[in-house]
C-alpha cells in the first residue's frame, strides 16, 4: 500500500514536469513581433 502511494506521487510529479516542459517549449517557440490576422470578423493586430 505504501509503495503504491509512492509510485502515484512519482508518476504525478513526472506528468507535471512533462506538462511544464511542453508549456515552456510552446511559449519559447512563439514568434516575436506583431501578428496581423485578416478574417471574416475584420483585421486584428496583436503584439507578441
């Protein structure tokens, strides 16, 4: 019973670390500058 809890905690920590790594990687890979989007709703300009 005690080892199952330990495996559960370690597994949860691994999931958190992987999710945080993916989040940071996606944020770092976003292009910097200005994004110009033209669609049905009009023109939108966003600064990254």
